[in-house]
C-alpha cells in the first residue's frame, strides 16, 4: 500500500475521530494504535521529517487523486474458522511472524505485548483479512483464498494484545465499521 499521494489527502474527515484530521493526527494514530507506541510531538522534528517525506512522495499528485494500489479491496464479511486459522498460521505465517506470533527480523509481532493494540485498524477482522488476502505472505501475495484469509485473521485477532483505553472515544458521530469488534461507550456513541 503506497504512501504516494497520502499527503495530498489531508486534512480529511475521519469518522473514527469524528473530526477533520491533519496528517500529523493520522501519523500519531499509527504510532499509538498500529505500533502500540507513543505519539510524536505534533510540531517536533521527528514529525516534521515524516510529514516532509510524505510530502516528497506526494510531489505532483493532485489533491484527491486516486493512486494505483491505494487502500485495499475490502472483502465481503465472512465467518472465520479458528481451527483452520491455527493450521494456516502454522503452515504459512510462522516463518516470518514466528511460531508464537512474536515477530522476527522479517515481520512484526501479530499478538502479545509488542503487537498492534485493540484500537488498531488491523484489529478489525475484515481489515485484517483484506490485508492478508491482498498482501500476505509478502513473497507470495494472494496465495490464500478469501476464506483462508478470514480464518487466519480470526485466529490472529483472538490472540492477546494490548488494550487501547481511548478506543471508547472512537466513532463519536457513528459510522463504526463492521468488524471493529471492540465496544465504544454508550455516552460517546451516537449509533
């Protein structure tokens, strides 16, 4: 999924935050959720460097342009089978992600203390399955069927991972996507 053109898509309204987000907001969202880390200072040097790099990659790309490879084709929801997912993970994913999902030099951890947290996009079974189907395994993408992608995504996302306490504030104006299985608080939701 290329970052080319990403700079030209911000600021943008994001239903998850319920507001217009700057590119800095989106970068920090990745740091805090997908990487289960800490936010960067919005006007610090590290953030400035990342934003400058994304701007460089987007040089000459018109605002709103659709780029080849931008985003993922979202799979139609399906029920994953945990038992089949365990077998697929063992036969297909362990060489890069480790037998216990702990990650290796080749690929990040998929569960445990150092994985993405429950507030990350990949914690959504449909998002994870869509990503797995389109791009995994990295050296043989699109090897798995849609059902196999749902099976392994179901297994991965039933494994323990860090919480993201601020998830209760997600989708304050509604629009929570199907597959985002964590719960948002009733007082923050308008669903």
